[in-house]
C-alpha cells in the first residue's frame, strides 16, 4: 500500500522535482539505509510514508510525525513500534545518529512542522478520516536524515474503514496528490 502511494507521489512530483525512492519493489529496507539514501543524494526533504497499527481496531485516522528528541508518551510508543522493525532485521536503531548541530536541528524541526501541520489537515479532510494531529517523535528513520523530514501515517491497517480507503487505488491517488501538493507548497 505505501509503495503504491509512494509511486503515485513520485508521478505527481516527477516532472518538477528529482524524486528519489528508497525502494522500487516490495522489500524491507533497513531504517538506517532509508535515511542514508536521502543523505547521499543531499535531499532537501525526507518523506517517509507508513500505515499505522493498533491493538484497538477502532483506532482510525491520519497523523504526521516530525523528528524530535523529546516525544509525548503516545509518540514515543509509536516510534518504538516503528523502530522495532529495524531491530527485527538486526539493525541497532539506537545507533542511528543525528549529526546536525542544535541550530540545524531547530531549523529542520520548524520546517518539518510547517509541512506536517497542513498535510495532516488536508489528508484528513480529503479522505474523510480523523485528524490525529502532528507529533514530534524520535523515529530512527527521521533521526538519521540530515534535514527536514516527516513520517506520514496514512491510516490504520487494522481498521476496516481505513483499510477500504488505503487499498483503493483511487483513494491512494488522492492521498498522493495531497502529499505532492503540500510538498510543492513547502518549496514555494
């Protein structure tokens, strides 16, 4: 699902921007390699697209995360879950370092929030889903990138209503178009 949405985002932005994908097939890429791809390309922005999960099947909605050294208890729990995937593949996510200094960290966080806030609102509105807001969290995939970045949670894989939208190609294209529109606005 996220690969499909990512490819649609690339289609939307490809004529205007050099879009670099961390993967082109449905394979797991370790978290540190994802951010390394962006750093190696000297990317101006890192966008990681995900689908959320919860033990509660009534959990629903869209949320966007930005890198923060300090996390709310909720954001910390989501980041720990996402980071655990790297650990399942033998990666020590604690060793993924953020190299930038404090001034760059603050500036990148400000830029990331500037993209996260309007994106969450428009995705929730267009998809008629709950807006779960934006959150700062210590995601390994965001921590490893040396610039502004966001992690987009498109919905919950264990919520039937969300899944019906997440698996619908028409809805995937709408999500991708809105992500692309907000990325364009970010750079304007």
